[in-house]
């Protein structure tokens, strides 16, 4: 039996025998278990007066949801990337600067590619997201999906890194004395896109959970 299984079994039997949580915590700590291990073992059981001990709902992992959230994640990433790219190209066209590359055809090709990508991936993201919202409302237990949380936190990580990088670029450009309206607008685009993603997935992962 794995140590984690031994700990879970001991905790369940101790609670079933009527031992208090403080006594169990003290006994496990004295036996050498780490505080976080003891806390996790006790938190696995609901603090209600019932015998046998009642388990708390736990996160779960589903291959089907891994596929679904993988497609959702890719569609969001493609939408955010090409929305930013298209905005950058539009800003370059609206606010040209001396010394800009004369390859307008290349810029137009990039814009067309971004538009094509948005036509494919933006509706796909909205469709999958609406399906996720409906499924979660019908079955709140889906909020415990381990896959959902992993994808959510990976997306939060990338959004925060983008915001920090954007802020660093603005500060550096300001210190260099090269801060232009075009640069400010591009930095604002990055901040808006990354901020929107951050706020959305912050709400998605906001509920308390013992997910690991």
C-alpha cells in the first residue's frame, strides 16, 4: 500500500472511531507526516457529525475532457494570437513611420491569414465555451475537473507572462525615449487581449478546491 493510501486509510478509520481532528493531526505530526500531508488527509473528509466519515468531492480526470479542453485551449490561443497580429498590422497601416518596410503585399497576406484564422477559431472558441457553460450549469460537479483546472491555470500563467512582458517593454521603450503612439497602441492591444483572457479564466478557476 502506498504511503498516501496508508495515510488516507488511517485517517478514515480514526474518524470512524470517534477521534477528534486535533488528536489525529497531533498523532500524524508526531509520527513524522508533513503538515501539508496531514491537512490534505483530513480535508478529504467532510466535517459533519456522521458515521462512517463522509468523503468530500474530489477532482477527477477524464480523457474526453482532456481532448475537449485541448481544442478549447488551442482555439483560444489562436484567436488571441491572430487578433493581436491583425491589430498590429492595422496599426502599422494607420500609423506608418519613416523607414517602414515597403512590402505592403506581405502585410496584406499576414492580415488575410489572421482574418482566416479568426473566422475559423473565434466561432469555435465561442461555441465550445458556450457548451462548457451549459454543461457546468447542468452539472456543477464538472467544476472539479482536474483537466479543466490545469488548462485554466496554464492559460492564466501565459496571460500574466504576457502582461508582465508588455509592461516591461513599455517601461524599457519609455526609458529609451522611443515611446510612440504606434507602440502605445500595440502595447494596449496586448494588455486588452491578455487582460480579457486573465479575467475570464480567473473566474473559471476562482472556486475553492483541493485540486492537485
